[in-house]
C-alpha cells in the first residue's frame, strides 16, 4: 500500500463511499447521484482530464471523463455506476470505516471501489502519454433501470466516434468475466370475482387460482434446471418474487398479482420467455377451470457473452495476471450489469473489479489490497490497449 497510486485509489474509494448516492427510483426522496457526480467531475478536472456531465431524461447526472492525446491508438472505455441501493439497517453506511484490510460502507463493494480504480487508471494512463483514449463513464441508475448508460452511449458512439473495447468494473473478485446472465420480469394478473366471505360460492378466489400458477412456476424452474447448462453461467432460472392481492379479511379476493423473474442465458430471447409463460398459463387453465390470468413483460435485459477471440479478453487476462501473479481463465457472473448495453452497441466488453462481499446487504465491504491490484491492472491495460 506504500505506492502513491495505491494510496490514491484507496482515498478516492473512501471519499466516494462517504457520499450518499442512494438511487431515488429505489427509495423515493433519496439523495441520488448529483453530489457524487459533482465530486467525480471536480476530481477529474483537478487531474487535468476532460469532463462532461450528461443528464438523463429524468435529470439525473452521469459523468464522462476522458484522458489521453487521442491522436493515435485505440479507445478503451472503463464503466462504473454512481448509485447505490438503500442503506437498509446499516449502522454507519457512509463512514467508510477501515478494519482488517477491509473498507466498510454502502457501495464500497458495489461498486465505488471499482469506479475509483477506473478513474485512477484513466488519470495514470493519460499521464503516461498514451496516444489513444481512455474514457471513464460514471453512470447513474444502474441499480434500477440503467437510464444513465443509455443516456451516455450516444455521446460515446455518435458522430463516428469509436470505442474499441470496454471494461465494466463491477466486483468480480479480480477475475475476468466475459459472460453474465440477463433477466426478464413478468407480471401476471389473476382475475377473480369478489364476494362476501360468508358466501364464497358466489365469488372466484384469485389468490387460490394464483396458487396453481406458483406451483407451475416451480415446475418450470425444475425443467430449466434439467437442461444442458451454459459452460460459464449454468442454468436459466425462474422464481416468483412479488405477490399481492385481496382487499379485506371477509372478502373473496377479486385480484392477485404475481411478479416473476427469469434469469436468462446468452441467446435466450424475451419472446422465448414469453412463450414459456404463455404455455405455463395454458396448462394452468386446463387444470383450473375458470382461471382468468394475463401476463405482460415489465422489464427485460439481455445476457452478455463476449468471444474469447476479442483482443480485450486476452489483454485483460494478461494485465490481471501480471498485477498479482495469479493465472486466470475467463469466468461468468450470475448478476446482470450495464455491460449488456455496451455489447449491444457493438463494443466488446469484459468485467473486472475487486474482491469483497455484501452487495445490497447490511454489512458491505471491499478488500483494500484487491482495490489497489484492480487499479494497477486497469492502468496496465489502459497503457497498452490505448498506447
């Protein structure tokens, strides 16, 4: 921890954790990204880097930081998000407490340490005189609807601009990930008929009918588990995540709403998921006469799979190995990230970030040695990729 770059990335991580940036789409009235975006802008400008703030359609800011001469060489994008989930029952979410080689606080692991590593790598690669460009996209709203990356992308790829490759610095335990799952959220409305609780024969119980659908969802998950797994991601899964219904203890419920989440594999489409749900409901209608249910897709995000033949894969693996001496092979991740949007825009993308634990949990921490290693690896990559 004695080298200046390591000290810088740890101090920057602590500063970022100390700024409240809870996503207001998850907690109405929360701080949002304005304060942390201002901090990133001021830090980058103080380092002599080019900075631009981009507002999404919701008025929430993302920050684009550019370093390098830009008169030769390739362009590398490093991407991380500014927002966090809510503080929940955390005792000191913004304290950035250091204990036993770990830094604790909301967003330390997910993913302010990875963002700090990206910013320091951009600064140090620019100072090394790279002929290409290193760009950091510090984006809003990854934890909800990803409005930030969608607002930023036209500023990265418009007017003939080219981004040759990207690294999303989500926490990966210092592994190099080339694949992650996608997801589809499906809402199912089960429609019954209200009646007085003393005369249930006059009504249709929407909650009872929903029970049959829940059992069918479990069977579908078992079917998915029996299919051949993806070599890096395993099986697709489906689970019921939300349920609501009923209006009173003495009333037969006329409506019950279920939300399902399907975690998808590369190549699985929304249409495929919708077909599975349609088949599930058809089977329920056959076994439950009178069932009235309809489904709609609420939100969908694609999975990611980057070919091992892309230069960024081998270069990131090599840079990561040189930072700590540990040989690596490409891995996959169970969670989704903004990387899918970058890949959909034609940018070969991998994920690489520090070690830790507690994403979205009451106790969240990041390993400080791994943050320094992450910054070193990203700096090495940036200097070589964008030389």
